[in-house]
């Protein structure tokens, strides 16, 4: 059975995007024995973060439209 890898197990790196915003990225080591699990954990973390950001933006837009 494969080792379970959590997103919190992966190191996080902060980089600056072309538009100047700071983006957090999960770092995956290519020579890791758990590469497949590392990639899945990083993907899940990124999807969760993007969905949270979108949800937050919708709420801000709804609040602005109401008031």
C-alpha cells in the first residue's frame, strides 16, 4: 500500500507572478519515491485554494451588489 501524503507534508514556496501578485506553490521533488502521491496532494491543495478564492470573490461581489 502506498504511503499517504498530505499537502501539509509538502514544502511551500512563494513566487511572484508576472502581474506582481505573490503566489504560493507546493514543491514536489522529482526523485521522490512517493512522486505520484506528492503530485496528487499538491493538485488537491491547489484546487482547494482556487475554489476557496473563487468562493471568497463571489461573496465579496454579492456583498457589493447588495450594499
